[in-house]
C-alpha cells in the first residue's frame, strides 16, 4: 500500500538543502507573481534570497488569509492526560530518562479538568499524552472521548501513533482532528533525537497520516520541531508531506503547526536556532504556498511575538495552556513537557485579538454540520 514513505525516498536531504540555497531573486519574484505556487515556489519563498521580500510576502499573506478565513483567530487549549512516556526524546521533558513523578488522569480527574476548561470559554479541546501504551492506549482514549464528547464541539488528539482500525473506533467516539508531528524529516539524524522507545521507528510515525487519511479523519495536523535541523529543509519536507496528503486524501482538511524548541527538563539545546524574522518568513511562505491550510502558533511563543504576527497568516492560537496533567484544576510546579512563554489567560488573549480588529473563535465547527462517516 502506497504511503508517503515511498515518496520521501525519492528526495535526499542534502540535495534539498542545496536546491533551496540556489534560489535567487528571480526565483522569488516568479514565486510571488505565480497564480499557483508549488513546491519549487515554496523553496524560493523560504530561501535566503526571499529575505529582502519579507514585507511584500507579509502583505500578500495577510490578503490571502483574510480572503479565506476572514478576521478570525481560533482559540484552542491542550488537556494533558498523562506524562508517562516510554520514549527518550532528548528534547522533551516527558522523556523516560527524566526521573520525575508520573501521572495518568483518572476519569474523575478528567471531569475536573474539563470543568476548569469550560469556565474559560472553550468549545474545542486538544487531548495530549506521552507515548506509553501500557498506561494510555486506545481503550483509555475511547473512555475519555465518550466521557467528554458532549462537552465540546471539536475533539482533537495529539498522542502516540495508532493503527487505522483504532482511529476508526475513536472517530466513532467523536474524534475529528489528530495532530501527528514528525519532529524532523531527516531520517539519517532522526535516531539521534529518538534513541529509545516506539517513537524511534521513523517509518511507522511517518506513515501515521496515511492511516488517518484511510480512516477518514476530518482533519490532520502536521509539523516539524523547529530547531532540531535546518528549518528551511525540514519545512520543505513538511510541505512535500502536505502536498502528498492533499492529493491522496482530498476529503480531509489539514493544519500546520510551527513549534520552536523551548526550554525543558533536560540538557538539549537547539542546534539550529530559528530567529523571529525567520519565523515570519516561514509563516508567510506557508500561506502563499497553501491558502487553505490552517496555521497554528502555540504558547511556546512570547506574547510580543504572537501579538505582532497575528495578522500575517496564522489562524489559531492556544491560550491559557498548561502542559501538566491536572494543571488546570490543580496548578502546581510539577514537570512540564516544555516551558510556556505566553502566560496570558484566554480572556487576555481574546481581548488582544479584538483590539487588533479580529474576532476570537472558541470552536472550529459545529458538530451538527459534520458529514457522517462512510467507509
């Protein structure tokens, strides 16, 4: 069965670095003036040659975003179900190599978290956990989804990769959106970041969006972790992945997140620092490449940065986030997956959005208009 893994084998990492670096001013101008922008145009827009065109890219990105999404910013919040993890990812506070107290929320504790989140105004929730099938698995996820499905209009998940039939069962429980981040598409270096655990299986993780597409999920979220490898090359491979998925699973919607590495419990620090100007270039390049894709920026980023890029092409913000299991009902100082930078409350974020002439949206879509699943 065809998957993106076969497509990836056609492209070599260092060849793509060279291809991006070779782009020149004329390539950037052609990309900006093109009616349709493919992968070659995306290369030009993320290349060093595009840096002098940043203001024009920003103006065009704002125009495209307003045309497709209006003046709206969707708000979402992650609910961390567990910090148990069998992976030893060197950049993550949940790594099994860290000696910390581990916790899985009981259903009663999930109820308390949901009550706290609903008080903030949310109608869209992202369930998150470390990868520990012995503690949290599809049976547990089914129980959680069944418990909270009437509390939210959209149920999303960012958990370990699952099998197609497991996704189908979760979709029947109300799941509509799954985020699965490859972290880096550099297969040669992937193992150095993921030395132990199921996440070390590069191919199995890479093929997860294919299993989601075959399961007819409503929306799939992609991302690379900016700072592990060259941000331009990893972003190009993410764009390749999106391009493939849109053609293969055309009934599905897609989103892209742009997470930068943040401080965490551990010694690893970014090997490829991504500055604010590069982030702006990347946001604009994504919008010009894909006018339909949703673009998410989380509370990893500072309040100043998020305020300044609100109009550039982003469509969703997290707000009021806690990366600790039980952190909404019982705030504390236990281990976080990574440190949050924008600590403003959801109300403060919503007020900021309105002050800039935009409207905060607390849910993605109404469950009543979601088409029935047919397999």
